[in-house]
């Protein structure tokens, strides 16, 4: 990066992940260029003069490799020299179609003529916050509540992404980003009970019941992809190591308890 204010484009800036990354970049003095689908035809223009581009595809996107290829073409046309790509833990998992889309996208990024860094975050602790805030008596998920996950704080992932986009030394790296310890949904319920001062339970919802409940509004493809993910989680969870994220953040990442305490703090 030069001595001036770094200019960073964030593709997918309106989503949960992209918004957090944009906030982390702004907090470190970067000039953030938010990029959404509404301005897709203007990608080369928006990327012009940028020092780096962070790529975050929409959740469960139907053809993520095509999405990433289009962004990379605009990156090349604008002569941007650095990108980060938001992938996922265990991208090559044949049982999960949306993970495979990210694996193919990783391949495109690695073969692009640009300095790249790939980030593979695990599921966010924040995914459990809405039901906990709602006052629901427990967490219901359509998979085994005792399986291990490398649950990670979205704010930590955003800060790590800002680091690789703003600092040198990360070109060619693939970073798996898990939280400091493995945790199950049961562990989340136990910690949430302490934070909220009330008992929170964890229970497995039958996946077919999920299709007629929370999943009823989804399209067939999204519903099938998520059911495939739930089957995988039911058997294996999604463990991920935490040391890399801790290193990117200066030695320590945020614990499950601290994340939930921050996210569930009463609003004034």
C-alpha cells in the first residue's frame, strides 16, 4: 500500500459479512467503495484506483464461480493488485453443493494474475443471536446439537479480512478462521444461559419439520442445499482451528462468552 489513504472496494458490502468488513476497514482509516449487484455493470469503473478488492458472494449463490470470475475480470481490467476471497471452512466437501461452489471459486482466485488471499471462516456465533434475543426458550437446529464447530465471531473475521487487505505479507495465503475453541450448539446454549440469566435449551429439530417451518419460504435449490448441509453437520459438525485467526488478530480471538455478552447486551 502507498502512503496515502488506502482505497478498498468491498463486493457484497450490503450483506452481513460485507457490511462488517466495510466497518472494519473504515475503522482503520480506509476509503471503502461498497459494491452491490445494482452497480454490477460499473465494476471496472468502481475498481479503478482501488488498492484492493474484497470479494464476498451472496449467501447460497446459485453459481458462485461465475460470480467470482466476473469480479476477477473487472479486477484485472482495473489493474487492481490485491484481492481477498471469502470462502468457507472445508470447501471441498462433496456432500455440500454450496461448499463445492466455493472450492471451485478458490481455484479461480488462485489462478488469477493478482495477489490473492483466501479466507475460510467457520459459521458465525452471530447466527444464534436472533433466537436468543427473541426470548425463545431454546435453540432448535436441524442437526445434532453435540457436534463440534469452530464457531467464530463475525467481528473477528471482519478484522482479519481488513488486515489482509491493508497489510503486506498475506499474498498466496489460505487462512482457516475458527474461534478459539470448538463449541457445539449445546455449548452455545449453556453460555447463553449464563449471559442471559435464564435457562436456554438446545434441541434437534427434525429436518423435515424444518422444511415446513423456517425453510418454507426458501426456493427449492436453497432448501435442498441447506438440507444437505444439515445432513453433513448431523454427522460431522464443522470443526475448524483457531490459531490462525488469533495470530491475525495479534494473539487472541474473541471467546464464545465474550461474543454473546456483547451481542446480547441490553440496548439503551
